[in-house]
C-alpha cells in the first residue's frame, strides 16, 4: 500500500520525459520526493524520436510524451493539456493582428525544431494539410534556444504553451493564428509487457492524482 511506502521505501525510479515536460516535472518530483525521501530518481529529457528509442530498449519505467507512437504496445493515460502556440516577439508585424491565416505566415522567417521533435512533426502535419510552406530560417534543438532566437528577431515559431510559464517573457506574445493552438495532451506511458515496480506504480498514481485538477 502506498501509505506503507512513506519514509521506508527505497529504490530507483527511472523517468523519461519530452523536452516540454521539464517545465512541469521538477515540481511534481519535488512533491513526490518529499513524500518518499528514500527513492532516487533518474530523469531523462529527450525529444520524441529519442524517447521512442529508449522505449524500444526498455530503458525507463515511465515515459511522458505528447504523441505516443502508434506502432508500440503501450499503456497510456493522458493527464494535462499541452497545446502548441505560435509565438512572436511583441514588436513583430503580426503581433497586432487578429485571426491571422496560415497563408500569412509564409511571408515571415520561421524557426523550426530539429528533426525527431514531436513539436516539429505536429507543425509540419498542420502545414502540409493546408499546403503551407513557411520560410525556415533556422533549425534549433531546444525550446529555450528558440525563445532566445525569437527575442533576437530571427523569426516566429511554434512551442508548447508550457514553455512560456517560467521565466519573464514580457517581450514575447502568442499570435492569434487560425488552427492554433494545436491541441494535445501529455500522456504517461509504460510498455504493456512490463510489470511496473511498486515505486513506478506509486509515482504513476501520484502524478494522476496531483494533476487531475490542474489547468494550463
Ligand atoms: P518534442 O516534444 O521535444 O519532441 O518536440 C515536445 C512536446 O510534444 O511538447
């Protein structure tokens, strides 16, 4: 029983989370570790493609991502919304406009996540569906670097809304673009064939319980 674990349970929890979950996981882990101080946690932060690799190798207990791979046998539960929004610097020409069409985006430099990123995949799917081709000026492998590049006036980009919640971002704004936000969730997953450890099960229950009423 969970209550029996408090203070006495020892062991290791191996977690793998996609890049955007770093804006939220440390807080949940903090609360969890306070309750179970003898559990050690190993937290891997990757993009979707690298995580799929870790899943294939059965490297972690639990995996948090937003686009569960369809070709893997997973137990998967959604928890918090993880919408993708279009972000620009506040003085960008589009910042004052409303109901911007996807076509309008084509005239402005765009910053894209690296190949293997789920964010990139979602953006490319939407653009492809609507026959849109943006001018990618820069590819970057980090959400934080993309925010800095937007601030540096290198272009606009799509990021999870969660990336905006931490530091001070007075100079960034969310554009009002048709078909945005792209709505998604975070899912917590484990391999169907895997017997979860008591610790992993405890964390899974804790996470679902704690996030039930949370909003973005
Ligand atoms: P990514 O995932 O790092 O693979 O782009 C982020 C997300 O889906 O929120």
